[in-house]
C-alpha cells in the first residue's frame, strides 16, 4: 500500500545518519512514485506539478506528525474550555476520550486511502 511505502521511506530518511544524499534520494523516490501515479491518471504539466506538490506536502505533514507522536492523538487540552459554550464543551469532551485511542496505522491508512 502507498501509505506503508511512504511511512518506511520517510522513517528511513528521518532516521538515517548516512548523510543528506540518502535523505534526498528517499524524497526523490516518493516524488517520483506520486508524480508517476498522477501522470497515469492524466495529470500533465503545471497541474501535475501542483498536485504532486500538494500530495507530497500532505503526506510529509501526516507522516512527520505521526513520527513525532501526534498531538492530535493525545487528549485535547482543556485549559481554555471554560471559554466555550456548554454544548461546545460537551462535544470536545466526547471527542477527547477517543483521541488517545487513535493509532499511527489507522491514521496513515485513512490518510492514504
């Protein structure tokens, strides 16, 4: 699956101590995979470049966020909850209990479906 490949390549790039060349090569392979896939779907020229950039930016943000221990998978901070309306507070409290149950695998799976 695409997300598994991206996760392993990004992990390798961020954990490698073998220098910038290997990191750059890892990202080139990700860009190549994404752009070839989009090309196969009919994207060309400027649209191909734009959609490749957007997809890779999105992918990098999701993967790096997950590798850093996503703040979105921890409990939502309640430090200013008293400034919200009661229904807003209730909704966030309901959501908060589920955030900590999210796993990196399910986040990446949904992100790259």
